[in-house]
């Protein structure tokens, strides 16, 4: 519990120093823990994740007493300590140390009907936004394949706005094994590709589907495009040359989700 009147931890306190190391991927992998910063992420972490410790400034504790009450261990910190743990310009002063949330691939694909797959996506903000889209659309899982950024990255967690803790996540380095697992789970694989001959307008949705999205700059590699059931492009009615990754994912995933809910 929060200790009224206790001296807050500073940026030099060992527990704060240890938590700050979780901004590095290697330390997250070593410890199995990551930081969730901000009210949205902390709220979802406390409801749907595993929180080990909550660092909170006096101002943030006063503003969010329910979060402080719900946390298993609360450590008061100074504003400077909060800034040292934060990767934002204006820290909210509330940061949770959480267990990593990813699960085995086969586990998240069991009985799945709508899956989102990111292949070699490099920008953590894009990954987090797509996780948020998948959550909002009711997707059953998000798979981060190949060299895709760590979803526990601070920027990704913030962009997901709590959805990191809602939708099942899996990570897998080997892309062919991911495609094999999708097929074994009975999912139809559709690759978003700007130069595909098939337009999204003409695609019929009914079977369980996995949407696959590629790197922001290079798209999907040829071996992936040749291995999926179908490559699909989003029709562009105006003069824009393309859509960014997160927008394209929103259009594709919601098209499938709305068809399923009709």
C-alpha cells in the first residue's frame, strides 16, 4: 500500500534504477517484466495483467486513488524519478512493473476466427496502434512475426492505450512456421499488398481469417506473398498513393470484423 508521509524513492533508489533498465529489450527478456506507463495502461494492467509494483508520484496518487488501492505494491517516487522511468516528454507520474504478456503461438491461435499478423514491422508506435485496432475490432490474437518490434516497448505500450493487456499476443521469429500454424488453425491467410490484383471490395468473408501486414517501408517479402491464400489491396478512390500501416490495418481488420458481425 501507499505509505503516507514516507520519503519517496528518488531516481537513484535501487528499485527505481532496476525498473529503469526495463526500458531495454534485453533486460525485459532477462527479467520477464516491462513497464506500463500512464493511466490507461496501468488501469488495463491492473485489470487484465500481472502487476508487481506501482511507482507513483504524490500528485498522481492523489488523482488516481483507485489505482493505488488496487496495486499489490505501491512505491512513492519523486517527479525526477518518474521522469527517469518515463519515455515521454510529459510523464503522468504513474508506472507499473508488469509481467510480459505474450503467449505461445499455438495457444493464441486455438479457436481463433480473426487474427492480425505483423511481419518485420519496425516502428513501435505502429505496432501498438495495430494492437489497439485489433482489440477494438474483436480480434482473437495478434502475432508479431520475424523482426517485428517488441510489443512491450514503451512506445508500443503507449500507442496500444491499454490493449496490450486485452488481446492475446504471440511472438515468433520464424515466419514460415507462423504461416504453417495459421493454416493448421484453419485460418484463411490474406496479405495486405498495395499492388495485389484482388481488391478488398471483392473479397468474401465468412471463414476464419488471418490478415498479414508487412514492414512500413518494404511491405511483405515475396516468399510470404507467394505462401498466403490471397494478396489483397485496399482501393484508393482519391489521389493518395497509399495508406500508412496502421490505417491499412484498421480498414482490413474492420472489414472482416464487420462482415462477421453482420
